[in-house]
C-alpha cells in the first residue's frame, strides 16, 4: 500500500531540521508509549549513536510518523521504534516507514532484521507479519516485570 502523500525522509545528523524533528518525535514518544517503553528522555542521545538512524514522514510541515533502526553489528539490524500519529493511521505510513527502514538495513549487508514488540500491540504485530516478520520467541518481562515482548525477525536470505 502506498503512503498517502508523505515522502520518507532521513534525519541528517547536524542538519538544520534536527532540533525541530527531534522535538516533534519526542512529543509523539511521550504521547504514544508508556514510560518504560519510551525513549523520550534519551532520544537525542540515542540518535547520535553511530550505528543508528531515524526516518520520518512529514506532511505539510508536521511529522506524522517515524521509525528508528540500528545495526549494532554486521550480523543483524533492529527496528527500535515505529509510530504513526493516531489521526494519520491506516493510510499506509506505517508500511512506508518500515519498508524504508528495511531497505536501509539491507544496505548495511546484514542478514537479519529483528525487533521487539508487545504482543498486545495488535496493529504493530499485524503490520510486521504482513511485511514478512516471524515470531522468534516470547521474551518474558522484556518491558517491565509484567510485560513481555515478541522477538520477531526477517531474514533477507529466506525472502
Ligand atoms: C503500528 C503503527 C505504526 C501502524 O501504522 P499505520 O500507519 O496505521 O500502518 P499502515 O496504515 O501502514 O497499516 C499497514 C498494515 O498494518 C496492519 N494494521 C495497522 N493497523 C491495524 C489495526 N488497528 N489492527 C490490525 N491491523 C492493523 C494491517 O495489516 C495494515 O494493512 P491494511 O491497512 O491493508 O489492513 C501504528 O498503529 C502505531 O503507531 N501504533 C502505536 C505504536 C506502536 O505500537 N508501535 C510499534 C511498537 S514499537
């Protein structure tokens, strides 16, 4: 499904739009994710890490969604965050962001992209499955003592 209108942009470190985009993303983080799942406090730091990137969709100057990814080693990359503003959902932006992030990971020559997601996040789990991700295992207590996560992965070889 095509994303309705917004191109996927890459946040350039040290660019003029850095502060504005990070501010909008942090606001969305706070709104969408509970504290223990939120990167709001450490976002700036997280993004300045060498092997990480942030892609976002901007429509009429408004950031409507973002995806964060990292490649800690040459073996695998991870999708560390994906979110679309509530009133912009179900328009293909989630898919557009995820496809773009997977492409970025591909250029790093990794064989696997993995991620963690709360099984209760049905929209996200549905989206990841639709994109070919498979559930690897359930990691007990991943987010907090009573909240687990699916570890999901997509292998480029098996596509
Ligand atoms: C998950 C999320 C990013 C999806 O964004 P989106 O822009 O609405 O996604 P899309 O419009 O591209 O949807 C693509 C597919 O995902 C699945 N999906 C999306 N929303 C869904 C929902 N509410 N219920 C079930 N499946 C859903 C569907 O398969 C959908 O395809 P379809 O519209 O052809 O049925 C968005 O719901 C979100 O930000 N959720 C809160 C944050 C979150 O859970 N992030 C992931 C954990 S880090």
